[in-house]
């Protein structure tokens, strides 16, 4: 969620009243926001850079407010105040209007056909007669940054440009030219640069260097000129210095260039609606004319209002409330969604303003109604549907296999699901087009270009990172791979694979073959063709010729095993023979992993237990009423029912994880349905009641939970009945037994708590890359080792040549997983921007 920082005093002044921190926190919660932190600029700098750097910073109190990611209208002070004022019924939601210029034609933005190669779309608008103060100006700039990071996806989809209209003259031309043909003075620079020179200049800029990759590989760069040839901007990198806005700016020309026209319209609407309240005519925006390469003309901003209709019953049912149509319309109006009842049944007409681009479905409207009603005001109710959870069958099979493979002497590895194209293609002697790999469109590093199609490369890289460990190395992994599949709606599917490798001075094919036999034994698949499993010779570029076999189960190929080809071993920087096995484990379930398990009882159990016929049921001997005495107490008494209710608070069944005869016996012991006050018991009771026709098929009970009924007293036993010799003793004994049991459990818990907890650790090898060959590597290593965290221990390091005289620092460390993560390490190291260009994780292994 994006975080908006606003000055507390400025916010309260705009709201027209002051709040305590607790009151404003409550107001944010009611509006669907969260007051994340109360801080100051000085405190923030002190935390990040130390007290010495924070000496001259401001002490003004800042509120850090978490805003939903799709509420772009709340990313600035103006939108936040406007939303809260409407929510508290202090003002009505404003009506935004697009107006024509008072005199003359509207400003024109002409798009040429050359832009199709880079950023094909552009929209524009004018904020006429606007008045800036320092606070308004800062908020204006900050909103651009927030939108760039959010909906604009770091300028890759949309880039915003704002210009002082009085310093430029239209019509404006949006075109694309070779970098050498573009020359202008960029924002806050003292001289002119060509576009190529700017790309080199900003490679070391901590802010702009993150956007260079968007266009630097393109043959032409986008650029906007005015009618005099003055450059307004080179999107998405930098604006021109000539048209920069200031506190004295009265007319602002806003342009958005984009690869996504819909996103561009949303961003433009958001920019102009948020700050149109500072125009001479409040909440009005002057239109601009955009001419497309095909001659088509459009007017922007659209500022379109649309209407949706839905029923009050839909909102009441989804939220869990019971409000009238008029009341729900009032709730929605408080959320800046002007609503009114149409008079047709319980229908409500909702008007969605241009600031609410997040509303795309009736469920979004329903959510706003719930926020306005107040989540804390919704009555708590028990769900009407009772469900019993089951472990996903594929995951259950995976867990069982992991335990037995570890018992077979193999160590489990867990590798990244993303890898490089080279790992799954070139190193394995295959073409990338043959792998059915799903590609990442904009990979952050060369190590994460595609989703893996095999587990083998990851295991071989793990072996290479641990090749100094004692031999043999026996590793396995059971995880998902991703394969393209046009039959799926997303074009790809996950497939659960099992892979194992054996690395030693000898190939050890017999070890891998033995592991295959053991795995099939665990899966209860017998050796043999047809209904069993068998292997037959095969050829594969991964394996040594004549040392590869294909695995068939029930006549279907599920994988391969064999001795790896020497070329494959060398490409993964290994020096010894290696045998490997990889196969698909989903066929062993009998159905695909995407099919839900709808019935608990295995088929073999179903065959063993048949339904009782009508005649058999007639011949069944009648039995006496069951006993109400159970291990939980008498089911005729409230105490016994309460004990059973407490027992079932975190359980679905009396014993085990499926219904059994123990549940049926206890069910029979309850003379009547339990009351609503015993919610857990009632849930269990209704669930077991649904098994009445299948009772004969339920598994037998392992323990006795229902006590035998007390035999009826004979007429000759009157003297014995006068004195209860055992009743009170049994009660005292049960209380004493409960006390002893609780005491022993407490002693066991105390003893267990004294044992030292196991700490999960990982060994990480980092590649720290400098900017160039002139970087002081000794100083860079000193900076890296200066990073100190609880749970971090630095190890050995070395300098590794990269090319052209540049060396990278390769340094190892051991971290405690719960305290230190790779993201935290990378962020801390890259903070030394003077020396460090980037940080990559070269190896990651669990200890």
C-alpha cells in the first residue's frame, strides 16, 4: 500500500478542526485508511542517516497514512481532505467540468507517426489561472511522484510532464527522433545536452538512472516541441528547463505520454481534478485538442461521469446488514459516489466521478457501502455453511515423499522458481524454443529471465556452490515447474516434479536407480509393464549416450534418469561424474493436481463397506437406547455438553481427521440437538448428522468414548441403592486425575521451554559490483563489512575479474533467517552509492 506523508497542522487547517492522534487514527479507520506512523522530518533523517545529519531538519509533525493502492485520489493532501470532508457530511462532492478557452482555440498537441516505435499515446490539459503557494506547489510535485511510482509503474506505462504555459506557445508537437538530433537544456542544468549525452549523464543519478532502461535501447527517443522549436520534455526521462513551473506560474500545461492510453487518461484526470480547486473557476479544467497520426482528433481531459445500477438487496446480502434503499444511497454518497433510489423496487443509481477509477464492478460499490456503514457496526454471525478442511492431495503426497527421501540419505534443496535462459537451454544442450518456458517480460537480472521448466539446473548449481563439501553429495528437490499450456486460461500451468542428483568420483547410476525403485515402492507401484512401471533406453542431450533411460508408469512417460553428459557437467562448473533423476509425480495421484478432493473415504474403503439392504435393515435386532455417559460427562447434563463443546473448539472430529464410528457413538449419546450456545458442538452435530446414511462405511473407532449404561437395579438390591458407595469417590478421583494431568502438562511445558530453540540459518554468497575500474575495492569492502545487523556474520571474500579491468567483490556471510533477509542486505549495501553499483545473490543455501 502506498504511504502518503502530510503535515499534521496543514491537514488540520484544511479539515477545519484539530484532532488528537487517537481521534484522527479512528477517523482514518472509519474511512478505510490506516494511520501508519506519527513522525517528523528530523526523526526520519535521524533513523536513516544518523543524528548528525538531522541537526538542521524540521520538527514539524508528519502523519504517514497508508492508502489503498487503487485509490489514486487519496495520494495527495487535497484529495485526502476532500474525501474526509465529504465522508463527514461537511461538504458535497465537487462537480468537475471541462471548459473551452475564454478566447481563441484550445491548445493543440499533434502526435506524429514516429512515436509508435516508443510511446504511441499522449493526452493533455490546461489548469488556467491557478494560484500556487509553497505547500500547494510541494503537494503538486509529490502527487506526480506518487502517480509515477504507482499506476504509472515507474514511468514505464505513463510519464507526466508539467509546464509553465506562459513560457511556451502552441501548437505542440509530440514526435520521436534519433538521440543525436535532440538537443536542449534539461531541468536544473546549466547547459544544453544531446539526448545521448543525457543518458550518459544520468547513469550516475540516484533518481533518474532507474528510468533510463525504458528508452535507451530504442533507435529513436520521444520528445515534445512547441511551435518555436523549444523542447518541453524528453519523456519519460526529464523535462526541459525552459518551461519549468514555479510559485509564480499562473497557467499549467499538463501532458502525459504513455504506452497505455487508458492509464494516461486516468493519470491526467487525477492530476487536474486534484488541483483544479486552486483555479480561478474552481473545479474547472481547460480542454486541449490532441491530433493523432491518422488525423483523428480528441478532446482531453475526458472527466467523464458514468452511472451504474444495483439493488439494495445485493449490498445488504454481501455486507451482512439490513438497511433501507435510501439509507444505502446516503452511505454511498458519503464515499463521493452520488447515489439515489430510482423508485423501481430497491434499485439504486450510483454516479461514479472521474476521480474514482478504482470502481470497476458492483463489488467495489458494495465495499464502499460497507466502509461507510462501519465494519465494527456489522453484527457478528456464525456462518450457515459448515465445511471440513482437507490437505491438498498433491501437497500431502509431496510431504510424505520428502520424509522418506530424507530417510534414504538424500538432503533436500530449495531453489528459486526463476532462472536464466542459459540454465534451462544452453547448459543442457537444448534450444530455448524447445523448452516451453514462460519468459519474464522485464527481468531485473540475467539470473531471473524465465520460469524454470526443470528442477535439475537448480540442483546442479547447488552442487557447484557446495562442491568443496565432503563427497558424495546426494540432493533432491520436490517443487513446481512452469510449462506453457494453451489449454489454460493463463497460457501456462504448474507441474509438480521430483528431482534427485548423486555427485561423486563415480557416476553412481545404481544409487539413482535404487532411489527410483524405493520411490515406486513408496507409491505402491509394482515393477512391470502395463499396470506397473519400467524403464527403457532413451536418448537425451542432457545425459551421456547409452546411459539414459526413460521412466514409464502405466504405459505413460513420466521422466528420465541416467548419467549426465560431460559437457553438461562442465557447463555447471563441476568436475566429477553425476547421475540424476527427474520425473513428474502428479500422475501418481490418479487425477490432476487442479482437481479438488471432494470425498474423504478412499475407494478401497468404499468397496469394503456396502450399504445395508432394506431386508437386512428389517432383520437387524433392535437395541436398547444408547448410554448418555461419555468420557466427557453425561450428555444429559449441561456440564457434559460444555466439556464436549470445548473439546471440539479446535477439532473437526472426535478422533483423527475423518468421520469415524467414534463420532457416530458420541452422536447417539446426545439425546437431543444441542442449543445454539454450544456453537462448536452444534457445528459437529450437524456435520455428523449428514453421515446417517453412510454410518456403516465409517472407519472403526480406535478408542471407546461412550461408557456402558449402568445396569438396572433389581428389587433385591434395595439396601445397596440406599448408599452410594462409589459415586462421590469417582467424582473426587476424576477431579484428582484432572489436577495431576494438568500438573504434568505444565511440568512438561516448562521443561520443554528450557531447551534451546533451533535457529534456522543460511549461507549467502553475494556479488557486489562497482561502478568502474577506478572504484577503490578495499574501501568498498570496508563499507560492505560495516553493515552490521543482529544475526549477520561476515565471512571470507575475494575479488573476481569481470572484464575490461573491472573486478567484483564476492563475499560470503551467514545469516539467521528470522532476522536478516537478502532484500535487507541488498538495500543496506546499495546505500553506499559512491562505490556500489549493484548487489546480486550468487548462492543461497540452508545450513
